[in-house]
C-alpha cells in the first residue's frame, strides 16, 4: 500500500528544486520570449525569493537560465554569451523545447556545443510540459 500523506521527503520535487535553486541565489534569465513557460518562471522566482535579473544586470550571478530554440542561432555563441556574468562554479541551465515540439534542439547539438563553449553537460531534467533543462558547468580548474 502506498500513501501520499505523511512525514518525510516530498514524493516529487518541483521544477525549481530539480534545478537546485534556493532562496538568495541571483538567477539571470536570457532568451525570454512569448513562448517561455510562465509557470516555471514563477516557480523559480518563488524558489529564489526574488525576481530573476536580465542581461543588463552588470554583476555576477549564481546561475543563468538560458531559453534556447533551434531558430535562435549559434548555440555556442549563446552559451559563451551566457558565461559573461556567471560566478565561478555557477551553472547554466539551458532550457530547450522538448523533442517533437516546435523549435526543439537536438540533444546531439547541445552535446557538441557545450565543450566548444568550455562547458560540461551534467544533468538533464524535464521542467514543464514543453521544456527540458540541461545543466552545463565550466570544468573545475586546478587552483
């Protein structure tokens, strides 16, 4: 018998929790457009207890949320641009339409673009009905 009531860990983490976003983090959002998932955006802002900042922020950020579609141009350029304000050890969450959706990005394209931009792909998660998130990080460099 299973039960949905009780103490202990929540059975399903929300999308912001799956992305590891916590209160106090500064999250930069790039690539917003009319097709982005507003419910996901609200969940992220609720999780960090603040508004996300845009490309004009001008200070370091803990993570970048990069909405990207196949029609947005060169993914390597987009990833390099997303690194501009990212703090060392921070991550880029690349949000792309799921396979089969309009403007989806082939996972092979992400796997190819990440190392060219100096990033490693670590995690992929479904974060909404139409969007996938891929976590990209800069490889650790010796001190």
